[in-house]
C-alpha cells in the first residue's frame, strides 16, 4: 500500500501493544519525527514501563508535538491510541496547529501481537491486555474520520505492513521553489480595461481576443492575482477570461477572494444573496456560454487559499495571513485568507470593524494582500495591502517582486459607489494604530541578519541599556527613519609617538581595493540628521505627527539636536526654504527627505552665541573642543 500523507501533518499510529508501531515508525520516519509514549515515560520517570507516569508522559508528548507542529515539522505519535479519549487530544492539537491529522492503523492479529510481547522481557502482561486493546481499536475503526482524521490507512496483515510505503506530498500552498520575478496585482472587481492598462505598463504583451486572450511577458515574469476578480465592475467575465487563460498557460498564479467564493456558490445553485455587486456579475455571466460558466465554477473551486513562495520569503493571500497560518491547511486558515479577521463590532457605515493583524505582524515572510481598499499602498511590518479601490474610482496597483516597486494605473471612472469612502491605511475604526511598538521587538537576546557582516548578536543586557537610553532621551520613534553609522577608527600605529597616523588608514583602503581617497578638512560642527516634510499633511500621514511640526533635527544617537523647539523650527524653516528654491521636492518626486548633515555653530541664523562664549548650548561647546 502506498500511504500518502501531507508533508506537514500529525500522524497518529494506532494499534495494540506488539502490533509493530515502533518498528514501522523507525522504518519510515526520522528518529526526531517520532514521539513515543514509552520514551516520554522514561523521560519523566526513568522507566518506560511505569504506567503511573502515563499522565505526565503524555503531557510531555503533547507539549513536544505542539512545539514541532508550530515550527512546521511533521510529527508522528507512537502510542497505542486505541481509545477515542486518547485520540481526541491529538485531533484537537492538529486543529490548533492548523495541520491535518492522519491515522495509520496496524490491525494485526491478536496472537501475533501476544507472541511479540512474549519475546520482550519488559512486556510481562497477559494476553487479556492485547485482547482488550484490539477490541477498543476495532470498535472505533469506522469512526476515525468522524473523529476528525482527514486520512485513514488500515494495514490488516504483516505483509501489508512490510510492503507499505510512505509518500510525502507537498501542500497545495507550498510553492517555495517559485522565486519569481512576480507582478502581484490587487483587487480587480471586473475592471478589465484597467487590467489591460496595468499589464501594458508592466511590460506584458496582450494579444488574442476578449474570448481567447493571449498574454505573456517577454522577460518571463509571472503575474499573481490576489482575488476579488469579480463583482461591481463592468466586465467580470472578461477579467476571468484573462486570469484563467494566464493561469492555464503558466503565466500567472491566482488565489481566491471572498467574492469568488460567493460567485462559485451561486454558480453551483446555492442560495446566496446577490449583494455587493454579485447581481451585476450574474447578469454579465448570463450573457456568456453555459460552458464558460461551468469552467469558471471549476476554476474557482480549484484555487488555493494562499501561496508561500520564494523559499518562504513571500506570502500572498487575499485578506492577508498571520504567521501562524502561513503554509498551513485548515478551515480557519482559509477563512482568514478570504475574509481577514474582525473585532466583532460594526462601524458607522454598518460594516464590520477589521482587526489590524498587520500591526501585530512580526513574521519573516513578506505578506502581500488586498481585500480592504486603501488610497495608497504602504508598508507596515513587512506587509502591504495593494487594493487601491480601482472599482471605486481609485487606481489599480501591482507590486513588482522582488524589486518591491509599486506600479499603478488610474481607474477610468467610478464604476461602483462605495458604502464607505476610501480611508487611510491603518484607520477605519480600529481601536489602536497599527504602528505601536511591541516591547518583544527590543528586549532579550536578539540575532540580527545583515547583508555585509552576517549575524550580529545583541545581548540582552545591551538591549536593555539601549532601551533605557532611547525611552528616556530619544525623539519620537516615528521620525527616527535613519541613524547614521559611526566612523571606524584606523588601526593603532605600530611605531612613533602618536596613536594614529594617516598611513594606517591608507593601507586599509589599499587592501580593501579602494583606488582613490578624498581627504576633507574636519569642520567644527556636529553630526545631525534632518528629516523634513514638504507640508504638514505629509508629516501626519507618513510620520504620524499629531502636532504642527514638519520635521525634526536629531543627533546620530536619536536625541533631539536642539534643546529649544523654537531653534529647531527656525532651522527647519530655513532648510525648507532652500529646498523649495532648489526645486528638490519636484525633482525627486517626494513629499519628505532625510539629510545626513553636519551643523556648524553660528551658521544657521539661530542667534547662537559665538564660539566658546559663556551661554553656548552644550552641543556647541562639545563640538568646539
């Protein structure tokens, strides 16, 4: 028998003592994948046969199993599992970890089990134990699927056990081997013309006809549709034809949105309310051939809730996906991917208030999603919503991956009036902002991966000291977009009366392959970072400014550079005037910029006392030493 199991699942071996479960597990699974109840008894009681330690042993077993499954590792439970009461916590554990439970039953003859136990001196119980275990097991064989086991395999003879093979199958959402490049496209809602416009902007070549589109990219990029292809817009069938054709040719991937889920149920004759644009889509579908409607139903039914791509670096899901759900398979995972998560409340428009899961996200993978329209796509904790409300008169947006470049085309018109106006990302009735700092991000020992220097370890005591300093003296973290590096000193001179000489620096540059070095006279100023916005609206939107300032001047350690807010305002106003005069806002097409600068005493028109004079600010006195 070829036993097919998901690559990530919980396998429960079921069988009486002596049925060969441990031998079967050792043959087909890694030692680290198998959790034996006997081993756990030995772990907690120093005796694998101490039945008085059974409860504690299974507490340990369930804990290790949960830890492995949450870490994305297949886990096999080697225990008798002949009673429903013993299997129930395993099924629940699989559900909690959003993996599929699998039962492999070794239904061996009673005399064979008893003979095997007699050959083992540690199994000195009578044949009545095996008889009772087999009776308990056989009474529940037909009910295993009802208990929640997704796959059940029963081996009735030793020959079947010997010939059995285990085939691990990839989960449908596992596309880690697909590395791109991708063009990820936000919610379309029947806006076919805008889709053609966007594909053209992205470099795709659109040919064929509306009924038989032929779309490809000359450089071999692949598109990813984030769902909600249909409803509200003027040509949902046209959008479906493009997406279905591109998926069939291998030019695209597609995940379902909640609107596709509802359309499929309607096409299959289910009783659904034709609201939120479904009525318009059904009317458009009525003008299409019956064969096409059947193809659409099959296409939607075959869509996978989300994909994990590029070695786990990228996750795409219609409504986003928490880290604990990524690469998992369960009803809860699919519901979250389709609908997101709500607080249970409704806003003033009668719509559900969505929980801001992205504000709490700390996962490794970049998550790209749609579902909730926003006026501008903005990053938050390695997540980005690219539904920019095309059908509501906004624009259609794509994210180029791995370039992380946003490309948009404007909607040709407002096709559907939204119940709720487009709102800034992170608002919309949430009880707390999505950019609140999490203390877990900055306490304890941390290992940070860097591009140039590999892993950098931040010890717990150093993190605590830095947190103390930053929390007492640092500027508002919203404004601290850049902290400049500190210059590394040259090597200590090997000879001569001075600690350092220029020759050590030149030797270092020469060894590093630097062919030219520019020497500049050191000014008597202080290092400063200037973050400045074009207007107050940008400051509020980008940096969460709640007051009236357009920018900040801070030191290289993140502290306020000027002790006097009026002085800071005067400096920022003068810099803003210079930027305006030079036309830099338009030249760089930006609403804000950060300047890594050196501020000189008495050079900015701030009425600063002359050098060395009593009353000069502390930062000025330090810079003149």
